[in-house]
C-alpha cells in the first residue's frame, strides 16, 4: 500500500499475546453470525471474561438466534487511522452460548457490559475462543 507521498506500508501479523492485549483495550466490536446460510454482522459492545470469553449483552432477535443456532461465530475488533493508513484487526473464532443460571448471570453482570443503545438487553452471549488471529498495517 502506498501513501500519497509514495511511502509504503507493511502488513504484519499480530502475535496471540498482542491480539489479546488489543482486544482487552477496546469495548466495541462486531459479531458475525450465519442466519439461514447468510452471513450477518452486528456491531456490539463487549467485555472479556477472565477465561478469555467475549461477553456481549443482547436482546432476543436475529443476533441471538444466529449466534446460538448457527454454529461457529466470528468476533472482530479493530482500530483504524484512515489519515495515516495504519491500523490493526483481530478476529476471534469460537462458539457462542447463552449465559444461564443465577451464579453465572451475577458474575456476568459484574463484568459491566453496558449497552450503548437504550433498549432492553437482558440476555448475555459468551463466545468461547477456539482461535484468535490478527494483522496490523504499519
């Protein structure tokens, strides 16, 4: 990739440790699910649990159904500087489950996943990571 002044950028691989650090430092990502064979992507706010699971607060609907019924999901977090043509992206692949049970819900409530949108979101999804990868443009 070339800047306006002709300087090139390089694409680099983010290590697993760096990827986790980058994901921990953000609170907005995108959850990708498959609904009836069609991929859908939803912007979500999130927190990481102590075990590395991505926790998303949601309401009943396509996002919740697609995450629970569609098999594997992907979760992406990024930071882009369009002016400098730099940034990074991390993708976590895994399976989503719904948080159930009083103890699990209380623990999840303590993570502080507060929705940005003022609509009732009383359900939680956990994405248990199977693999994580990332890239960086520098």
